C-alpha cells in the first residue's frame, strides 16, 4: 500500500511558517529600516517633483537658450 507524503509535507511547511512568524514577532524592529528608507525616497521624489513643477518653464527656457547657443 502506498502512502501519501502530502500530510507530512504540509505539516513541515506549516511548522516552518509558524517558526518564521514567531521569529519576526519577537523582533519588533523587523522591516522598520526598509520602511524608513522607502519613506525618505518617497519624500525626495515628491520634493523634486514639486521643484520641477514650479520651475518647469524656467528650465525649458534655459534648455532652449542653451540649444540656441549651440546652434541646435
């Protein structure tokens, strides 16, 4: 008679997942450094977008003057 290994594998997988969850719950700072870096990057992107939005006409005029000076 052939027995299935599925219940055994399921039990091992469930124990491994439970062990990982338990380890992450014991360390409350898990992932906070990554979140901090993502928030800083998002803030820089928002500020840069705002600056570009405010000064876009001046940036375009400068780029066109440089291209005119170069004869392009």
